[in-house]
C-alpha cells in the first residue's frame, strides 16, 4: 500500500522596507496607501501570517534603550511627546508646534499599524551633518531587515519581500538556496535591476495594486 505524501503547509511571512517601497511619500507613489487594505491583501492573496514593518520615527529626546528594546516603544513615545507639548507648548513658536504635531501624527499612524496587525520594528531617526553644511535625517533599516529575514527563516517556507533594494540580494539568494520561495513585491521603477532579474516571474509590481490598495478619503 502506497503511503500518501504529506503536503507541506505553506507558512508565509512578509517583510516591508517602508523607506524603499514608499520613498518620497504620496508625491513619489502618486496615491495614498490604505495599510488596512494592504495587510488584508497580503493575508488573503499570500496567506501572510506575520507582516514585519521596518521604518524610522522621530523621538524628540526620548531615551531609547537599544539594548532593552528591539523597536522604539511607540505608546511610550506618544505619551512622552504629548506631555512635552502640554508642558512646553506655550514656549514654542508656530513652526515648532506644527513640526511636533506632524511627528505626533506619524506616531499615531504607527499605533494604527500595530492595531491592523503589523509587527513594527522602528529605529530612531538620526540627524547627519553633511560636508556642504546641510543636514539629513535618516533611519536606515536595511541591516535590521536583513537580520530579521535570517532570524525568522526557520519559521517560514515562503517569504514576501516588499522592497526593491539591491542590498538585499545576498540574503534573498541564500534564502532561495535553502529552499524558501521568495516573492518580491516592489515598485517597478524603483526596483534594482538585479532584484528584478533575481525574482523573475516571482516579481510583482506594487503599482498595479493601486485600485485595490488606494486609500479613499471619507466624505
């Protein structure tokens, strides 16, 4: 009597490189993403059970403990910023208050993402002084995302990578070599040529999902 082959259950994780996929915000993408629709799409289309979101956040003097936390504690950061605005608001000018309000709005956006089901891995935005005298704010999460791709590799057999960054190629090649199915979902015009070539038929252009994932303003 022949034994029936046991079918391996597909376990799919998604890794989202926010700075690469959505670089430049709505002006660059051309439309606003509904993150509730996005995670629902990932779950329905690819049966994603875990969606890791890598991004940066302004911390305004919050003492983030890199050794204790793997991500900036977003609820604690919100409380810190709200308390600061209450105490120092009258001493701040309109531009400063506007900036703080913008950053608080971003923090609350991240809180929403957690409620939708994303696993947030946020780094503090750092200020870099350039040679020309200008400054640049940056939170490079490439190493963090590569680390978690490797850290979680035994928990998935299919991975959905939402990034077109060519720096991830060595990790993605390794994952495929070890038997993982690697699907890349990225913006076609921003995806590195080597990533598109690597992914081949497993490359999905994020731009084609506009009608499914576009955020619709409530009237």
